[in-house]
């Protein structure tokens, strides 16, 4: 059985947490978040720690929700204090990226450039025209943007061309064997 929900969440310096009317509000140097806590779980703010309370002995679903709420709150605290980054690589002849304001313009081998508008919580930077570095304080929004950009041209298994995550391992296939 998981005990993630019982872990205390330490609040780093420079981050403020408020809990009122079943809503947790977290502010830090990188941004701010708010989260509506489910009915089965209660949050207690004590000094520089967050503690979750639930009646998990009588309600099994409360224990599940306790672990989920703990994971969400840890991601929020980490996001507003340190932030998250994702790197995307463009592999292919002529594949390149360019950031203009809140829009990422991608040349991905199509007959036209593809423009992707970033949400307000996510910032992008391009290194060497082929590496996109996405940063955000919101882990969910960051993952969604990275997945959406990757879906514009997913890596193909023969040459590996496309948009891939920096730590992604692409399983390659052998090409045509030809006649002997």
C-alpha cells in the first residue's frame, strides 16, 4: 500500500502557502498556483510544512486521493520555487525552430511553416535552431505543450527524423534489405 499521502511537504523559503475554503494557493518566485482539494482530504499548514489529513481507515478512496493530492502539491511547490524544463530535439534536414514572442515557428519538412502558440504559463527558447527548451512553473501545462509540439512531426523509426524529447530513445527499424 502506498504511503505517499502521509509524507510531509516542506515549503522552501520564498514560497507562501495559504489554505482557505478547500483551496490551496501557492506563490513563489517563479509564479503562482491554486488547487481545489477534494472533499475526502484536508490540508494543514504548520510552519514550513504541509500535512494531509484523511480518514483512510474507513474509506479506501480517501487514501488514494491523499496520495494524488500530495503529488499535485509537491509539483506545485517545486514549480513555483525551481520550475520545470523540457527539451525537444528536431532531427532532419532543414528542420529548425524559431521563437517569436509567444509563438514557436517550426519548419518540419512540410510545404509551410507550422506556428504553435504557447500558453501564458510556458516560455520557450531555441538553441542551435534544432533544440527547443521549454520552461514553466506548471508541470501539467509544460508536458502538454511538449506533447503537442512532438505530435506535429513524431519521430519515424527508419531514419529517426522528427521532433523527439531529449531523453527519448527511438526504436529504429532496419531499412529495405535489397536483392542479393
